C-alpha cells in the first residue's frame, strides 16, 4: 500500500471523497492524474491498483468518488451526466491547487463511462495535458448493449416515473449494464476491491435527457489521448471507440484481443494495460514536467 492520503473537495454544495497518491521521486512539482469510474463505480473498486502504479512511476494521482456514490456526500444514487462532469471540474481544480502539482500537467483518466467523462472534461479544459480512457463508454447511442425490447421498455418506464434501476443485472433484467456475463464481471471487480461501498442502485431519469455522447469531442481534442479498447467488450462496443480514436488528432489506440469490459482490473490483462498507460505518460509528460530542485531530506 502506498502512502496515500484521504482528502476531500467541494462540488456544488457537497463534498467529494478522494485519495491523494503522492508521486515517488525527487521532484517538487509535477504531473497529476485525476481518476474516476463512471455511473455507480467508486474509487474502492480497483482504481487504487492503477493509481499506485502511476505514483511508483513518478506521477501523482487523485482518485475520487462522484457525489451520491462511494464515500462522497450528496443525494445517494443520483446519477446525472452533467452532475458528474461538474465533479470532474471540481476534482481538476482541487488537483491544480496542490503545491506539488504543475497545473499545466493534469491528466484525466476514466474507466467505462468515466472514460467518457475524462474525455469530456479534457475537451472543455484546454489546459489538460492528456487523457487516458480504458474500456471507454463514449456514446450511449452506438455503444450500449441492446437488451430485449421488453427490458428496454421497462427501463424507459422506470425513467418516466423517476425511479431507480440496478447498475448491473442479467440480460433479461432491466439494468443499465446487462450484457452477458457483465454482472459476474463487475461483482468480481467489487470483490477484489478495497472494502467496496458500491450499491447496485442508480437513478434512471437521466435516460430521458440529452444522450451521453462525449465521443463528439474526439475530432477536435487538443491533447494526446490514449484509448484502451477491449476487443471483446460486450458492455461498451469497441467499434465506436476505435472510430473515435481514429478521428482524434493526437490519439494513441491500443486494442486488447479477447478482453471483455471487466477483465482489465487484475491478472495479465491488468498488467498489459498499465504498462501501456505508463509508457504513454512517459512519452508525453515526463520530459515536460518541471523538476525545479531535489526535495530536501527534511522537507515535509
């Protein structure tokens, strides 16, 4: 376990819980990676394993829970894409405010729907230096698994009455993620996490609003973008993410044959994707980071 710190920051009128992972090494100021899951996922659901590797490689990390989920405040289980994007803005601002961070070297990092948020947050903030998305869910119109019509109708009805749906479920269940084997995959991630406080409950009304489509920002994205796509992803169809990467001016596309949506959190798939992510960071950030002077042995 790294020497991470608990921290919080304000988003709206609530506090978001976060972990701060200081970078290993002698630099006083340097890059930071701002990290989150999407939908109902939390920092305890295996994001720490990525952050620890980044910190060991010399990159600080801020891993946070969205309002309403995990350890954060706010109305429980309330999901709205615009609300989560507000949390990203607040997290980036908090990271930039820390004295050990070079404010021009912020990287956004997201898994699944968090990948869409990471892309959207970077697209609107031209001071963001790079983006990393893994098994990215970027477009609800073209990427989402389509269950049977009766299941989809139940989901729409739940949204109309302002109800809640499970985040994951079986293919015949009205749940946001109900691709084959997806519930088993996500519950494995939760089981190997850090005392997860994840709940299988998410508000549904957002389905009636503007579709979640951060992919539209790809063609004009100003910074380097690493797109890590599972070749057998049944939750977020790989084709749209691959096409988005090919439209982006500065994208680096890595596909992982046979890898499904939740395979990347342990085992050889995890090792492969982390190695590619660190190589991307070293290519785009290390030479540009400011290392003004070595840390004093007595500095605090």
